[in-house]
């Protein structure tokens, strides 16, 4: 294939100074930005390595210690993930630990409504007696927890096992529902198991990289550096309604209409079939459902003309893209929240998987249908949180799986529920119905991050007891709590994370938690004793002891890690990707499906497809603009609970809420650059600073998710298969204030 798109950067639009290009400079020359400079008077006397606690890239950081306390850090050279690089968040990882608003003692709400300090004994007694009273009055189904992808697998497993097997809860979910549930649902149905197939080497070994709904430059800057190391002169196609920093760096940007992605990928699949750009041997041997897919595409409205009309992408561009995917030797397809956070995200993800399967682009270097994970341990949560999956990627509904888990954990079989949990949105609805009355929120900030905040905030009054366990007493959710349990953060405890490419890495305690704050692991131990189920967790004596239980639970599963001996082995190998079975050979970079065998019983993958659905809230004359949300800068992380604590990171990101508006739309609405504007949806309104930029198309506006007000606007609709919220497209209106 010789076609190349125009790679010259277009004339720069007025970008925010802190965005893309600056991120690249920060990654390449961090010391010039005040990152990673050792304090001159404090010389370290030792170092230890620890995987970063922000995103799922899983960079390893070398933490410099003095008297066993961290004094600074640098990026670890030679680690197969980051190769000596780190982004601003990684460099500033130690700063959030020093914040003044750390929760340093347990808090309970007194009769006057104030949160006041109390002892661990009193806080835990109130927590346990409150939850037990609710359970006695309304049953254990009236209790639930919300966890996170931000704590180690050992703690996630402890929370899940304690919640379900110890305390008898049925319902628990985590904030990974907000980021990765769609990829999980898509992989399970298509491959037979939740299995991202790639290794980061694939960024460097592709001839064609397709990024869908992913602003990798900003969201995963170190992964983007891996793309930049690609020596094959790859075509880089970015499919995104916005002209993001990644789109600017691409060889081609396809600025499709918001949420027309499923139609686009069905159109491309049809072009592949019509043009014969298929790997027929691969399809015959390794995939089910080709004839059904073919009829669906050829009989449906997916011809180039209609796809062009619907997506806004020119027909000749569709043909060029199909040609690149169809004839490229090593094609990789990558997606993140632009796909996952959609009302039909599961089918969109599967339409990308279909493209990889049609062309045999899987199981080989530089290929794959690859979901890029968000949080540092979202993958650990997927396998070990014991929420909608039974521990180790098992199913609550499967009696053989329940028996296996009971045997390994030495717990009574009847303690394992035979039904799965409500998903996050269903927990919210159950609170609204008055069915769930006690909620335990661990290391997540629901009162900022959950969709349609006004509805969520009303739910607080429906709860009889809200317990929040967090590093900070100041989060929006902690401020609503009846009880706050102070938790240690990353850097103050041990455990393992699993990154986006399935690599297990260790985190290490390099700092003492302040005041009476405890590692979540120790809080779970205490809760188990106060609840009266401590005996069940006698073997759960340390994170590494739990890791040994977890690896036994994976035996025979696609994620089998029984050949990993201990934490030392993980560290000695620079992290270890799952699986690592007793029989498997070891290599630092491994991808799945090299033998063409998938995880369904017949060993084959499946083509999954379904007609696109209507946008839940299209624009209309009253709300004429589509609101897109996403990451603002590489210096901000989600609800900014931690990144706002670093003076350096604060300097690298805008402090006040802003909205990006196309200049032509601004003219229509009489909005001047830098002025204050009101943005409103059917659910709420806010005031933000207008930032005029050609990076958003006409008819669209963009707001970063890091500001609490943004979710006052978003629409609470979810994908029916993954139950992941659709943050990306709702209708808004905008006026000058
Ligand atoms: Fe940490 Fe992610 Fe930045 Fe790496 S890219 S340093 S894992 S936040």
C-alpha cells in the first residue's frame, strides 16, 4: 500500500499552552519544568521501584529514599513499559501524599451535622452497627459498596471477599464501570474472556495504527512516546470528532460526527468484504459468524455513500481508510473512552474487533483490537474485585467456579452468592428506590465523577449510612459522608497493579501514612474483625499472602499466573504479563492469540454486530450543541483529588472551568473569547470561560471532566451490555452571561 495522507501539520489553531506539544516537552525534558529535581540538602541513601499510581500505562518509578522515607523519584530506566520516561503526574507522584487535607483520623458526623474526629474503635463500631441494623431490617441486599481501579489487586480482592463472603453483601461495583466495562463486555462476548490482546511493543511494530476516541498524547503520554519510537513510518489514523493533540500528530484525522462511529466501522467492514481485503483462511479457522456478518453489512445501510452521509467523512477517505486497513501488513486498532463511554459502546468496540478479525490482524506483532485502559489498576479490578465477576475472572452463576473459589479460600460454599451484583447505575437506582440504604465508598469520588450529578446528590438523603474511605477528607463524596475512614495512598502501602497490556507490577511503601491513616488492606482487616468474620480472613495476613491466594484462583483460567512465585520475581522481570502458567515460556513482551485459539469452548472468536441505535439525546432548537467531555491535560487526573495537590501540576493546567467553542459558533451566539458563558442541558447549568478553538467542530462544544460542575450537565444513560455511562454526547445550549 503506497497511499499516504498529507502528514504536514495544519496551521496551528490557538491551542491551550499547556496541552499536547508541552506534554511532549515535559516528558522529554522534565527537569526544565521543575520535575524530578532532588532537593540539594536531602541526599537519598537507597532506592526502590514502584509502579505509578495514576494511569494504566503502568510506568515504573525509581523512588529515592532517606531513612526509609521517599525524598524524590525518577523514571526507571530499562523498565519495558516506560523505558526511563514518565509524564508530569508520575514525576509529581509524591506530592499528593503531603497535602494538608489528608484524612488523618476517622471522622463521624455529629448531631449538629459536622464531621468530627473520633477513634478508629468508635468509627468502626458505628460503621458495623449501622450496616448490621440495615441488614437486619432490610436484608443484606440493602447494603452495597463502590470500589475503584486505584488500589492494588490484593486490596480490591479483600474488599470484594469481605463485602460478599464476610459481610454477606450481594451488591458491589467500582469506578471501573465508568471507564472499562465496555471493553470487558466486548472482549468477553467476542473472545470468550476479558482479554486485551496486545503488548506495548505493538505500538512500535505496526504499519497502520488506528486510534478511535483516544487522545493518547494527553491521556497516555508514555504510550504515545512508544508510538513515536515506531521506525516503520506508520500511517496513524485518528478517528475523533475533535481535532485533538493526537489528531494533529496523525497522518490522517477523520473528524466524524459524534457517535457515528458504529456506522463508520460497519461501512469499513463492508468495504473490506466488497474489496476482498479479507484474511479468509484466518476467518475460516478461527472465527464464527462470518456469513451472518456479511449479510448484515451487505443488506444494511452501510454502503460508502450512506456511511459518508451519516458520518460526515468523504467517500474517498472511507475508501482510503479501508484500503489501509485491508492491505496493511500490521494493522492495530486502539480505542479508549470515546468508544467505551457510549450508549452503544460495546457494539462499537466489537465493530473494531470485527475489523481485526476480518483482516487477521490479531496475535501477530503490530496488530490487535486493543482497548487502552484508564486507571492504574482497572485490569486488576476486572479480575479480582469480586463485583460482577467472581474472583479470578470466574462467574458467580457457575457452581464449579463457586466450589473452586470456596476450596481455595477455605470458606463455606454457601457464603458465595450465586448471583452477580448490580452494576454501578443499578446500585444508584436501587438507592433511589429505597432498596439500598447503606453505601461504603472506597477510593472513589462518586459525587464528582458520576453522571447527572444533581440526581446523584438527591440520593444522599435516601441513604441511612454513607461510609467513605479515602486519602482526603475534602473530596465531594467524603464531605457528604456519615463516617470517613482515613486511608493511606499510593506510596504508603504494598501490592500489585495490572496495567493496560496485562502486566503485573509491584507498588511499594515508600512513605508513612499521616496521622492515623491506614492502608486500605488494614482497614479491611479491622472491618472483618469488628464485623465478626475475622477468622475467614486469617490467611489474608499481608498483601503478598493475598497475592498467593489470587494466583491460585487463576489456575486454569486465561489469566493464569500460577507460575509467578512472588513479588520479587515480578520485580526481577520488570513486571510480568498475564498469563504465566507453569507450562508457559517466559518473554518480557507477550501478546495473546498467537496460536489463533480464543477462549470460547470451540476455540474460535465471534463476529458480533447489531444495528446502531438512535442517539439518546440528539440536539434540537432548544439545545442545539453536542457536549463532548474528556481529559483536559496530561497534568490532570480524573476528579483532581490528587493532581490538584501538586503546585507544579496546577501550573500546568487551567484552574477554572472552561468550554471550548468553535469560533464560528461563538460568532453566532455572540460569545467573545475569554468571556463567561452559561452552558445548560436539560439537567443542569454552569458558568464557564469561553475558549474559542477550531479543535472542536461547529455544532459541538468540549469540556474537560476534571471540574465537578461538568457532570451536572451529562445524561444518565448507559450501554445496555456493559452498563457503562455515556458521558460523551448530550445536547446543550450556550449563552453569553
Ligand atoms: Fe504514571 Fe501514566 Fe504518567 Fe506513566 S503515563 S507516569 S503511569 S500517569
